[in-house]
């Protein structure tokens, strides 16, 4: 699609999966389990499983950490895009199109 990017940038908060430095956009590809997709349903299932208190606390802490990292990056002038792994697997082209559309809007605004 012609956009310059870097992957797995350790120097940024949260180590984003994809970074578009010129547009100041970071992309996270969040795993459904580890990052708490459908958190209430996930917690309900975890509560009946083995070592429930550990897993519930772990997933909730991951969700809170993600919120904090998003807020920190935003406060530092980055735009944060997050996509769920199952959405990426279902439609990688659709996710790429959403990212590209956002980058084009940013580039357009910069030209105006």
C-alpha cells in the first residue's frame, strides 16, 4: 500500500506491533484471550476453571495495562489503533484497509 512502517518497536510504550512513524500511528494486534476480548464472558468462563483467581486477575490486569499504554501513547502524540486477532484472521485485507484509510486521512490533513 506504499506506507513506510516498522514492526515490533521496543523503544515505544507497549512495544507496538506496527509503527508508522511519519503519521505517528501505532497498531496493536491484540490476542482475544490475553487482552480480554468480550471480557465479561471471558471472566465468567475463567471463574469456573482451574486456578480461576490467577487467570481472572491476569486478564483484567492485561486489559488495564492496555488502557494505560493507549492513554500514554495518546498523551505523547501517537494515534493508537487496536485490532483483535480473530478480526485480523477473519479479514486481514479489511483490517489493512482500515489502517490505510486512517493513514490517508492523516496524510490528507497534513497537506491541508
